[in-house]
C-alpha cells in the first residue's frame, strides 16, 4: 500500500468529498451506457454465443446478462418475462453497495475504517463489553472478520433492535483473524453510515453514486428502526449493476469526475483475508471462487478479477486485466458452475487475436418457457370454492377460463395466467413472494409484479407458474380438482432446490360453493 493511500484510509484527511459532486448530478439522469459490437472491442462474438448455449444446455436459469468491454456494452439479454426496465432483488450483491457507502463516508471524513464499532452505539452496548467486542473495527465488519462464534444474522433479524442484538453476541475470536460470512456485519456498516450521515445508505448514495451514474428506480429494504438492511435487500436494474461495475473498473471515476477516491476502490477490492477451506476431490482451491480472498464486501476471483455477488447468482464481475465487466441476474443453486461458464467461454473470447462478427440476434429472443401441458381440460370450467381454515387466512378461491388465459382469485387477490404464454399482473397474495431471509420483510404482503402461466398436466390437474420477476424467485401452484373439491399446493423455487424440503405453506383445501 502506498503512503498516500495509507494516510487516506487511516486518517480520512481529504477535504470534504461531497464538494466533488458536480452540480449537474443534483438530479438523476437516465443516460445509458454506450453500445458497441464485440468485434469492435476485440471480443469474439462466437464465445458469447457459446456461453448462452452452455447456460441453456446445462439448465442454468439466467434472468439477465450484460457484458462490457472498454466501457461499452457489447452484449445484453433478458430472458422473458424479465426485462431491462425492471429491478431485480440483489441479495448479498447489496453488500458491495454498502461498502461503497462506507467509502464515501470515509472520503468525507465522517469515519475511518479503524474506528471502533462500539463508539457508534453507546445506547446499544451490552452491560459487559468483552475485549474482543471493544477491539472490533469498522474494517472488521467490512472484511467479515468480526470474531463471532456463530453467524448471527438469523438471531439478529428476529429482534426489534438489530444493532443491540448483534453487539450482544459472543465474539470468540480476536477481530480481524477469522473470516466468517456475516450479513449482520454488513447491516452494522449500514447502521454506522446512517449514524454519521443521518441518512439511509440508499439516500446517502443517491447523489453520490446513483444519480451521477444515471441509476434510478432502486429500492432497499429496512430494519424495524428504518435502517437499510445493508447486507441484502437492494433491488436495482441490470444496467445499474453494469454501471456500478464500470465505476469500480474506472476506480471511482465517472464522466471525467473522480466521485470516489481511487485509493478506496483499490483498498476495498484487494485481498484482505483468506476464507477457510482448501482443495477438494472435485475442485482444487485455485479453481474455487469462494477461496480466493475477501476484501471490503467484495470477493476476489480466480485470476485478477473481483466481484460482488448475491444468492442464486446475482453477479457484478470486474476484470481489470481485460478491461471488462460482466453482470448477471439469476436463480441458480450452483453459483460456482455459473462462474465456470464465464471463465470457460467469455474470458477466452476477450483474447481473440482477430475477432470475427457473429449474429447475436438470439440475445433479443431469450425467454423462459411458460408452464408446459395442455391448453384445456374437462375440468376447465369456472368454479368457486369455500376454503377450509388455513394459515394464509384465505376464504374463497375461484377459477375462470377463456381468451387464452386462466384467472385465479383468492379473496381480493387475482392472478391471471397466460396459456402457453406469460401474462403480467400484480398481486399481494399471502405468503408471497418467496425469500431467503426474513429480515426486512414487510409486515403485510405488498403488491408484487407477477408474470404467470398455466397449463393442464392431466384432466384434473392445473399447474400455475407465478414468476415474481423483480425477484429471482417463482412459485409452482398445483391445483387438483376432484368432483366438487380442490386441493391447491404450493412449491417455491427456493424449496424446490432441496428435494427433501417441503414448502412451509400447507395445501389449501376447498369445496364448491353451491
């Protein structure tokens, strides 16, 4: 580390950095990234097509993909019903944005990574402060090296005061010595930023990052005290991810303005701590992208790249050596396998000596298949059912069919499914959408954007697919009709990843209303 960078990070001695934000950025812009062709930027288009083909062949579910080279978008695609205008849940990809908020606060002299965590939470400290808790720094939160005995997030989000609950945990290790992935630690970073700026991370980043980069429409969940969840909960458009990656690749510079010090970006994305683990029979450590080191809420990749990532395959991959950025939104269990296809197909495509053009029109026609099955059945007649008592609190379910669609309603919520197609709508159906973590979940269901499709798998069985297309997830809803009765079963896409798991929602049972 250079002396100037060390001085910057330790003492935050720069002039107030907010003065660097040009007045022109006071209002959000909607400027798109520049577009180009792969061959014009030295990339073999065939490698991009090979990547898309491999994704489909190996049954990975991508929702969007964007590839940048030399600052220009050279390939992009969305699998319908997903689209460029919609935000997408980021899960832990949110962490890299929280880290960046800390960077801005450091640059503005509001805190230092060497500051002790306890110094920000005088009202939330336990009666006895252990030596390890007293020693914990902001840097230890950023590097997932807090010293927790157990990963605390599940415990933290069950309580009203998340910061107080986090600080009350057992810190068995000296901070800075043991890596343990810890989403609650990122929440604490968000809480610290809010303490020193009097703004949520989302509000604080808007004039400093989102507006200058022309990113809008983003949302971020909050804890019961109104603090952004930090380690998860951000929703943003795919191009917003791409701009963020390009911003990092340019070391904090955008349109000629140094928005965030290059020294911070270098420090945040470099190797700080090693994750535990080694070679396995099926994968050597050198080829495991979760064992290449960790920075300030950024993962190091094989080779010289780094990334932010989130559960189920939300990726912003930054490749400085190739001057490239690759972003993906997805729902996949095997995130390493997804990255393997990037290294196998996209990385070599950037080494082409004489890259040739290829037809990338396929990227404009990408789509996830609607529910397969028959269009109709003898049972496809409009019926209304009185439901037995259930945990979802629903009383009446009804079905109607016509005009190439099936309309399902439960009390005051209606979802219309296309037959052999996706039909968009909105509903606040109880128990939806599926989610991995309860923290930040609204107390009452909010309307979700849903693309729905339905088909008959036999004469008595109607299957609906509900895709919550601003999240990675979906529901499979199976309706079995038997005379005057119906049984409606749910299977979330998260639960479906574990063949032994059962959906937490019990089947609904009802009888025809006379």
